[in-house]
């Protein structure tokens, strides 16, 4: 079979075989190269591969655009019906087909911002600890792993623990304070949420703090400043915008968080009166009522809630990422 | 009597509008070592990358003129075929890190989907490693990863890999500039042994290396071929003033 | 001019350090609590019949989470099948063409996709799959989870391939290997560690997701291998049982939580192992 190949293809061989001293090697290589030459036509062509790559890239773009438009189109009945007053309507009553998103906006903003404040109290010291005091070593690795674990625990588990462990404690607190002892509500939800978002701002904060050039810190130290003063006056101002970006990103996370919040927020469609009231966020309202929605107005109102959520979280996330990219940190 | 294996006619190469090679005319003799030297930026790397059609992989480049390999216009042939007949070894040794030494040598076949019988494979591997003066050192450890070898050994592995395809011409782009002096002299010895097997074109910025190793030398300056001739004559009595200045170190 | 005494400054410095350390350790305390409670409440429930039995109706003791476990794996299988091929190809696309407006916008889209709340993804899967199909299904759940996995895989592939030195590609092209083969047989294998890490991490992320499945996969008390029918999985089961009024179901939920946390942590550990073992030295 090989001899036949040579005879058929020998006219196509590109270079004389006499250049090789050893003729058996020459024969052998000639046979092999006959096959090489015969083979070049088959195989995947470059242009079709490039086209496939291009399609995959476009796919991603198209996906995002399609998501946005699907949400808008599905919300149209509600948009047409309520217009911009959807966002300010204070009543969410499926029975009377009145859908106002304001209670959920309040619930979302209240829980998210409260959670943000609580988490920042812990995540900034955490970033400073891991970025400044303990950047290497066993303690550092241990704490970093713990943070990773915190971020990896599923949301429903947080909700479960929040419902069975935290809510009773909050109920006791409420009884002591003389408030209605629901146990669930904005306060509980904010607490659970704050624990969940600590890892996001902490890891970004840690990175930007560790990126502060050491010669700046050494210059300050050599002038006689204490560690505390160096951190306060050199490190934090330098890393400031990065830390804020990390906080923005954890806010984005908090706004979209569903399961844990749904399980401990008390599921009430009225505007919460105080920090211990039950409420609903945009996400928890969708989670609670989507499967029971009857009628296209009800469903499209819920979807419009999703649209609002989509826009808000996207804006905040993009803002946060832009700031981070400007600072040169890989997220 | 020397025959010409590679003929470069009125060849120019461009990066965008910028001409990096201007009207090069060159004939490379078969089974000889031809060195291409010149100061940084003179276009010597671009030249050999045009010979194996790697230059065109960079966006916004073009060429004009012709290059003939054994009387066949390489710009009229599929570049993949050209690259299988003209091998290249790079400045920084680049064995495939996921493959063993054995697989590295026959990578040219494996990656192209050319199936060889087991004994054919073994023959090619042994032949190529012997020609690259690496067989004695790695025989017995052929299935270890290629990245465990020293720099000089890795470079010889890359040479073996290129030789396994049985190319007519082997292009070497400053093959020893990343190696220590001992490895460098091994490679230089190897190059001189290889010229019986394959025609060698060596790009180097090391004048002494060109003098030691090559039969013919081309001197390139700012994209133009200033002088080309037998190395002995060139290094002792260069015709062009620029060549003389370069050789005596007036610029580099 | 008044100058704060040095002793005072040193005092502040020490106080600051103490506060920082205190707050740091406080912030990781919740992790210990969660792990402790889940383990203590869940481990007593877990036994062989827990894994192999279907959940029993209310009022009957015992029962297991077998359908939830199968469902978890099925959903992961469907979502992986959707997201991995497209994700890797899109990642190759981004790393091959570094510049240009298209690339910039595509990267922006990937980052945006990653930040979309999971419940919104659930709504999308509802609109795109459940409505045309007319019913809840494992398929729609898989699509939702696949949408969540996609951006993570694209980013991981892109970042990994960007780090591969140019010399590798040149070596392959110089041997006359065609461009598609160079990418698929040389570049991708060299980056396999990073890509696999991305895939495993995204699996760990979606294994615990509930929100996108609430109205896609929906959940079911039965064992089902049919991708066109609703399906149960661990997080859904935990949610439904934890929020129910029945204490027997709460117990099951603790057991299921234990299994879920073990699964997610196990995946994270596996990822670390894979990253180290398959890392390619250049």
C-alpha cells in the first residue's frame, strides 16, 4: 500500500531525496511525507473554526440583550397599565389587581443598606487584618479559607439557619423591647444578609490594601508614625476607592439575594413600619408569589419587579467593576 | 557544485505601511549553513518568518516579491504545507509542556492527525533525537515531560521536533541567545553536524557565532541586504563599508 | 502648638490592633455556628435509608432524599451540557482576539451576566422554556442553572488562556499545524487546569441555588429521570421542608442541609486539588 502511495504521489514530492545520505531513511521519510502531503486537505478549516468562535462570542452578547428585552416585553402589560406609578404605588393587592412596587422597594433598600452597614463594620477590619497585619502565614490562610467557606454556603442554608437559630433570638429581643415578637422581619433579614455579603467586600478590600506600595508605608513609618496612623493616613486613603468598589459590589449582591431573605423577612406586602416589621423585598416577593400568580397582569407585574431588580443590580455592579478595573485589581 | 534550495527574489515585507524588508534578493545553497546577521531591527527575524510564512499571522502585514523552495513558489502553496517543509527553532526553547519527550518529537505528526504505526513512530523519534544529539541523554526517560530538561536540552528537543518532519530547510532564530556558553557550544557543534541532513539558515546577533559556524553570511541593515557571500571572505575582507563597520563593532 | 503625647499615640495603636483582631474573629464566628448546627442536627438524620428512600408523606416517619440527590445531579448535568461548550468557545474567542470594540462589549456582557440576580435568571428561564413547553421541567431548571454557569466558565477560560505564553502557539504553527488544531490540541490542554477550576467552581455555585428553580424545575415528591417533567433537588427540598409547619420535615431538611453543605464544600476542595495537580508548568 505504501509503495503504491509513493508511485502515485512521488511526482508531488517537494524536494529530491538525494539530499539524505542514508537511503533507507530517505525511503522511509519519503513514505511518511507522501502521507503528509496527501493529508493536508482534510481536517477542520481555519475559517470555519474562526466563525464558530465568533458565533460563541456573539452568543454571549445576544444572550444579555435577549434577557433584557424578554423582561421588558413580558412586563409590558404592567408597564402599560401602571406606567411610572408602578414604582410609587403603595398597595400590592393581587385580589383587587392593584400592583404597586413601593413596599418592595422600601423592603429591598432597607434590608440591603442595613446589611451593608453591619457588614462593613466587620469587612473593613477583616480587609485591614488580612492586608496589613497578617498577609501571610497559617492564620491568614485559615481566615481566608473561612471567608471562602462563608461565600460558598448556599443561600437556602443561610435562610434555614436564620429561621431556626437567629429568629428565636430576635424574637426574645423583640419581647424585651416590647415590640411585636415576629422573630422575622427586616432586622433578621439584614443580619443574615450582612453575614452573607461580608466575603465580597472583604476579599476586594484585602486585595486593594495589599496593593498599596510598601515604600509609601515605609516612608510614613520612617517619619515616626505608628502602624495605626500609617493605616489611617496612607493605606486607607490610597485604597479608598477600591474599598468603596468592593462595598458597591457587595451591595449589588445584597440587592439580588433571594432565598435567605425570603425565609426570614416575614412575607408582608405592606410598607414596613419599623425595623422589626415583616416586609418583602423585590426578590422575595417574586419568589413567594410567582407560582401563584393568576392572570397576565399579576404575572407581568411580578416580572416588572424582576426588571427593576435587573436594572438596579446591573448599574451598581458595573459601577463597582469599573472602579476596580481603574485601580488595576483583578476580581 | 552547490545547488540552490531557496531563492528569494525582490522580496519586501511590510508592517502596515512600514517596509521592514526592502527588495531582498538571496539564494541559499543546499546543505550549507547560511547566517543572517545585522543590528537590532534590521529585519533578520522578519525575513526568516517570511520564509516559513509565520510573518503573515500578525495582523496588518503584507509581503511582495517571491520566495521559491525548490522552484515552487511558497506563497502560492498552502502555508501549512510550507511550514511542514521548513522547520523553525525559536529563541526561547518551547517544548510542549503537556507532552512527554517522546510525544514532543512526533508532535508534528500527532497534531496534524497523521497516524504512524508504533514502529514507525519509534524510528522517527530515535532518528530525530540522534540527529539532535539528545538520544544518549534522554533514552530511558522518553516518557517524562519535556519541561524537566535543562535549557540546552530543551532547545535540542525543539530541534529534534523540527527535524522529525524531515524538512528541507531548518530556520534557527537566535537559538542560543537564551542559553549558557556550554549549551551554546553544544548547539553550535550540532548545527555543523546537521548540515549534511538539512539546509540551515541561522539568524544571529552574535558575530563570532556567525563566523564560527556558517558557510555563507548575509548582512542586513535597516531592511536591506547589504552583502552576501562566503563567510570566510566576508569576515576577512568585506566588500561593503557598512559590513566592515558592523563587524568591527562600530554599531550594533 | 499642641502635640499628642507619644504614649497616647502608642496606646491608640495598640487599641486599634486589638479592635481589628476582635472584629476579624467575630466575622468568621458565624461560619463556625452554621457548620456546628448543621452537623449536629443533620448528622443524626443521615443514614443509608436517608439516601435511598423517597420522602414520605406528612405524618409518616422516616423517608429520604433520594429524588433530591438524583435531581441535583441531573440538573447539574443539563446545565453543564449547555454552558461548558459555549462557555469555553466564547472564552477562547475573547482570549484570541484581544482588542476591538466587539471584545470589549462582550467582556462587559459577561460581567453583567455574572451579576444578574438568580431569581431574574429564573424568570428568564420561565419565559423562554416553561411557557413554550406549557409545564415545569428539569430542562428549564437546567437552562436557568446553565445561564448562571456560563459567565464563570467564559471568564475562567479567558483568563487562563491569556496567561499561556505565545511561544507555545508559535511552536505548533511552525510545525505546520493548522490554527484550529493548535488551539484545540495545544493551547486548550495547556490551560486545562484553569478551565476545569472554572467549571468546578461554577458547579459548586449552582449546586446550592434555589431561586432560579422555584418556577422552573419546581420540585416534586417523586423520583423522576424525565427531563421534561418537574424535578426535585437538594436546595429546593430544603426550602420547601424548612418553611413547612411539620417538624418531621424540618428534621429531613437538616439532614438534607448537611448533605448539601458537604457536597458544596467537597466540590470546593476538589477544585483546589485539581488546580494543583493539573497545573501546567511552562
